[in-house]
């Protein structure tokens, strides 16, 4: 049925540009290669229970070198899960990072394992709003088994998902076993990937890593994030995430602070985009905001073209509509004009980008 609703999801399988920039993702999706989390589970580590954070990081660095050496040489059928393994080690580190939370660049340093909450208001475990096969994502992702979790590190005035990101919904706390069971079933039914989103997935890294531990099927993991996660989190995502689906929202810190309440935005997301490209496949989403074509969009696409390459796959999104508190800013009270859509595409092409989705 979905093939009729989204014929472009079939056409994209023959799209040379899409396949070139997302080659790892396509290989896992077609079961020609193992997902990264499966490779991590095949890398044995020594006992880790007694180690402090510093020693855990030291072992992680060593084992990630091993990961990089063997990844690409191992076929799906030859991989055997070890215990404890690199993924167990990542879980242990994520748990410690939550005891003085630095999972994102707010660096709240609250003890979430003891029930304290920071800016994102997330607790220890996943709180799920809904999970289902999503047919509205980029063609290469559809059908995408998408898990929407509550909470976000951002407070975007125009948030299109504000009932989820700002905890207006109650949600349902779910165990990693339960989520993994749903994901495995979805994969057997034909989902192309697991899409971790919200709100934002970053604050639930500890839970997500445990979901990946429980998964039995080979499925590409898509990290659908606002890209404001910490350097420490990036190190843990490496070796686990197959496709980074990252937002690039603002071209300068002033707009980021005024609209989303975020400090040090551009340095953080630039660092994370560069690291994501080295770690896995990368697909960038830019939600074009009315009145922000030159202060934001132009700067973003020029930076991408120069630093990530002209063939970086970029989704130029035109579906902005005023939601939540968008009325607080004059320019955000309307949708894009036809002229702004045309102009945004012209700007992106002029910056040199050659792999644009609209
Ligand atoms: S995830 Fe970020 S916003 Fe949430 S508590 Fe941790 S540091 Fe704060």
C-alpha cells in the first residue's frame, strides 16, 4: 500500500546521488551489511563493572580503534555477539554521564539517575508519545519505524511538535525490551529503519543504547536530532548510528538564542555535523524560516558546501507553518511565500550544493 502512497520511495532506490551519499545506510537497509550496533556487539571488552569514568573512556578509545579496523570486513552471517561487548561499555558510560548530565551542550550536571531533571525535563527512562511506520519522511527512509519520545533541549518558538517536545502530553514510560520488541517486529514487517526522534532523542541516549542491545534484527539506526548533543555523546554514538539525520536550523548564534533559547549553537552543530560525517552517513534537514534566508539559510548552505562537500544530501524543507509561540515574532507569523521557496533553492544551488531534496 505504501508503495502506492509514496512511489518516490521506490524510485529513490535507483537514485545515484542518494545511493552515493548514503551508501552505508542503503547497504544495511538491504541487509547487505550489518548495522553498526551489531558490529559493536561483536567486539568483546574486559570486565567493566568496577571501572571509573576515566578508565571506561580509555577502554572505549581502544575498542573503538578495533571497531574501525574490523567494520567493513565483517559479514552479517559471521558476526557473533560477545559479552560484555562494546555496546555494554557504551551503556555503562552513558549511565555515568547521566549522574551529572552532560548528554547535550546545556551541560545541566543534574543527577538524572537520582531523579533530578534538567532543561529537557527528561527522567531516566524513555517516555514514548507514539511509535509507528512513518510515511512522511524522506523517500529513502519510508517506511520508517519512528519512535517519538517526550522532551527536547530546545524551546523553539515555532516548534511544530510542541506537544511532544514541551511535555504537554503525558506519554508512556516504556522499557527498552518493550521498544526493541516493537522495532524487531516492524523490521520483519518491512520497515526500512529505526528512526529515533522526539522532541529529540539525545536526552535518552542511555535508554536507546539499551534498546539497541536488545534488538535481534539487522536494522539501520537513524538518529534524528537537533544536533546539539555533547562531544561525549558524539563519541558514544560513533559505532552505533548508521545514519545521522541532523537539523541545521540557524546560521548564527543570535537567531538561535532569540528563537530557540540556545547558546553556542553554531560551534556545537558544526562540530557535530563534521563528526557525524566521519562516523556514518549524513542527511541534513534545513527548515527554511520566513525572513531568515540571508541571515541563516545562506550561511548554513555555504558552510555545508565548503566543509562537508557539495554532494552532501540536504533536505530543504518548505513546510514551515506558525505553531506554538511563533506569534511572538513578527516574521514567524506566516508561511513561506512562493518567492522565498524559489529563492531558497537558488541560494542552496549557488552555494554549490548538488544533492538537494525539496
Ligand atoms: S540531556 Fe541536556 S538538557 Fe537534558 S538534563 Fe542532560 S544536559 Fe540537561
